[in-house]
C-alpha cells in the first residue's frame, strides 16, 4: 500500500515547476535523481522500498514509498501533471513495463525508461517510449572505444555521429586549422581546444594546435576514430 506523507497539493506545485519524477531509486535512478537536485531541478522520487526511501529522505524535494504500477497511486501523487518522468526500475521488468505503460496513458512526451536487456528495450520502444536508456550497454560500448584507442572521452549520437576528446595528432599541429584543411583531408572537424592549464575554447580558422593540447573532434564514427588513432603514430 502506498505511503504518501505529504498533501497531494504539494505534488501539484512541484509538477508546475522545473521538475522531474524519478520512479525507481536504485543505482541508476538514485544517482540521476541526486544529480538533478544538485542542478536545481525539483525531484519527486518514488520507490517501493521503505529502506531506499528513507535513505533519500532530505536529499530530494519529495520522496515517497509507493507502488508505481498502479494508476490510482500515480494520479494521487500528481504524476500525470509532470511533463518529465524517468522510470529507473531495472531488475523487475514487469514493474518497469507496467509503470511505463501507465505513464504513456497520461500522454506525456518526456518519458525516459531504463532497459536492462535488448528484449526489454524492444518492448519499451514498441510501447512508444522515445527515450530508452541502457546504462550498462551504453557505458560498455563507450569504454570499449576508450580502451582501444587514444581517446580521452567518447560520445556517440544517432546516425553514426560522434564527438571525441583526444590530443591532436602531429598532422593537426603547429599550423592554423584553415591551412591544415582537416575537414577535406580527414572528414572531421576540430570544434574546441583546451590548452594545458586553461579552459575549453571554440576553435577558429586561425587556431593553432600543439602537442600538449586537448581537442574535441566531431564527425562520422569511422572518420573520427581513424583521426584520433593517428595520435598513436605521431
């Protein structure tokens, strides 16, 4: 049975503000909720574990023990008034799917749902979730790219597009970018640079890169990775 220690109207007020409801406060949902709070976003945290709820008491705007698979419970918590919701339930696939389907009935576009497997992700996508998150899978792919190359960081977007943080290879050093013509030669763009001890800055055609710089390179995955691999051979 849901335990709701706050007046329902208080949840209405949160929903009207810059707010997010996070359902499932495990490792993923809990870390996400705390990060949102640290960024100034009001968070309504929901979990079915009394111990978990107690551990977040005082850390989130509101935290409630409740069964999020029940439509009447979500309405009592004014979840239908929130524009953004995250379903962080991981181990209980049935609860994840039921909760997500309840949220989708509210016709709210901003739903993020965690999937723990490919079949789980497929079901969520078939339900109509636009933001399916696979933390372990995505992190595994990201780390694999970092392990195999000279990249310092790696972000992959849809349509085979990536941004890579790396150091500039010899072919990109000591002359202005407009002279090097990296885009025509390697089909990548160096969009930012960080000097040693400095801060990130946008590059210009006149920017000159050096051996101890860090750069952000963007482009198609194969092109950007091939360019970053040149660092190993300088």
